[in-house]
C-alpha cells in the first residue's frame, strides 16, 4: 500500500458512513485502518479488503489510538482523519500527486469543507431541520414521535478553509486574511527555471568569437559534477519552450543547448548530463568554459552594464525542482519587502550552485529572478499548494517516517486536543512545511452539543487546558527534540497574525531567550 487512512474512533454513529465514503472515492493504492477505542462500532463497519479494524477493550485516547493504527500500517504515507468526514473523488491520488511536487518534508491537508451529514425530518408532516441536537418537537405538527435522521452526507460548497493559525494563548483560528494578501495565489515555489548566460565580454566579441556548433569543449569538472549531483537528487528537465526536441528527455538528465549571438537555440543541439562520466554532445562556445573557469561575470545581455545577466540568451536552460524548504517568503508575504538586488536567498538548489560559483544569488526585481554571476534562477510557483501556519486537526497527511520522527502522536501531551497546533509546529519548527492542497478536499462535521452525537471523548475543561499547556510548553520552551526554529520565527513568517501584537511577541521571545 502507498497510503493508509488512520481513523481513531470512540463509539461514533458516523464512522460507518465515513469509511464507506472513503472507499467510494479512493483511486490509489490505499487502505483504511480503524482503531475502535473501547467499544465496537454501531452501526457495524462494512467488511472490505481495504478495511482493517483494531479493537481495544479499554479506551486509550485519540493520540494513542492513532499511534497504534500507524504501527500496523505498511504504507509510505499515512493520513489521519476524524470519524465524521467525507471525501473528494480521488482525494488520495491527488494528495499523493501533490507530494511528488512538494517533496516529503511536508505535512499536507486537503482544503476543508463543512460536512452536511444529515437533517432531522418529520415522517408525518415533512418538516425538516438542519443537523443538530434531537429536536424536542416537530416544528410543523408539534409531535416528536416521527422525527428521524435523513442522511445527506454532502460537502457544503462554502466555506473552503485553506489557511489556519493560532494566537498567543494558543487558540486555533481561521486565518482567512492571509488568503487575501498579494502573492498568496502564487502558491509555493516548486523549482526554478535555470539559465546560464553566454554573452561574451567586449574583448571576446571583438575577437570574433561565436558559438561553435559541432565542437565539444570540455566543461570544468566541478560544473559537470554539480549538474550530475543535482540530477541525482532533483527533477531537472528540458522544456519544449526551450528546446526543439527536448520533450521526451528523462527527468534525471540535464538539457543543454547551444545559443548563437542572436539568442537563437542551436538546431537539434540537445545535450544530456547523466553523471560526471556521461556528458554527451556539448556544443557550446568556449565562452561558457572561460566564464566557469575564471568565475567571471559576463556582460548583461540587456547591455545595461549591470552584473546581472539576462534570462533569454543562454547556453543552458531547463527546469530544476526544489526539494527542500526555500526561504523566499518575502516573495509571498508582503509585510516583508521584495528582496533588493543585493538580498540573498537560501535553498538547496541555490546553495549547491553557490558552492561551485562562489558568491551569492541576488534578486532582480525587473526579471523576478535570482542571479549569481552568469547563472539565473527564476522561481516557478504551483498555485495548487499554499502554506498555512497551523492546522485544524481533523485531518493531516505525512510520511509514516515523519510521523514517528516528529512524534506527531505524542501521547504525553494528553489523549486529545490541540493536535493541529502540535503537528503544524512540529513540522514547521523542524524545518519542514505545512501545506494545503487546493486540488482536493475533505468535509468535516463539526459536532453540536447534542447528547446523541456529541464529542465521544469525555474530557473535563481541566484536562483540555492541561493538554494545551503541554503543547505550549513543548514548543514555546524549545523542548521538541527536532526543533531548530523558535515559535517566534513562525509567527513572524506569517505576520501579521491575529492574536499576536508586539507585546505578546516580545513576551514569547523573552520566554525563548531563557529556554535551551
């Protein structure tokens, strides 16, 4: 199996509906592992090859239940969901596809809708009431004897929640203001279009140097090794927009093509770099070799005299995927200014290029790209994935390895409560990302206070507050073993955040300064 749905559940009347809805909409290699916490399900769960049931006679709590279910999973990915949810068609396939884009250092959730699970309906007069506690009497005929639940099981079209946060208490909050900020709709950076400028300096131009189609100069070994290293860890592909015959190139090759002085791509001059010993048909001018050997900054193709090359006339073009978490939030979240021409950027792609080129990549506002000498990287965004500060907690997906590495089922925190905050902080503060996948959705039923289907985990206010205090203590005091960033870093990354003013942020930083 590639994905396991993990459903820890106490006696919940909608568990059967949740499982059957998931089965109806699964399109990938997915199974379902249900933990029945202290009582068998009523109504009974359907028997199905994809459904595995674990029963424990003594209640162990939601976190412990999720942990036990996860231990029995053999899948690469796990997706924890509550026992009162419905799902988009192909939700599992769409989530797995998104992980191929984002990489695995991520916790991801689909867009969240509200679940219209049922209506109350009078079988005598037809009066109906939206889901809630059992009506004391019919609003039509005033008789309570004929009231029955009519199952609807519809993901309501509004709202579609995709941005969540927490305040300084911490309390969960919907952070809809973030979705209105300029640049939010760009989504996350998934990679870069790579361009290496070849335009010669004036002295080289005067010597009559031109692109040598058909020759095979040797590239400096460090550049070849770098390209080979990147192809082994990143998707690095040619594009039909750049190459005449590059459409069918493997994702583990680098496409190079020659460019003449007019900026035209050399005909049929596609080159692959599989590894440092497999360099095929490099047909470019010695100018590139000279630039690499001498680490020279060539003249700008725009002729404006700056030390930043253009992005159109290149000897090398392609798309290079970003596999880590690039710190390019200034491009997405406005209270931070867009980097100036001398601001720096950090990502695994850029760090690897810098290790060979020396210097630093800087941002050019005119071209919306980053430059280090004659190498340009233009960010490519995916607007189907956006970052969120926190999670609601009714669903999240990650690799099974990350679930255990980050202790996302931390039982010592309490048997229920604040799991969305816990999971988000553990992911962000350990160097990962928390993303919302806009290409799919799940719908969650928010329980009312009705005694007939209220919250099945009986927790006192004191126990709930204890769990919240434990989560706060874990991250505010930097006690999580994988934590490399303070909570203040996360708050400032998404600033301004409702519930965080200057005073509360300073108090947080004071706490952090006295923590290990």
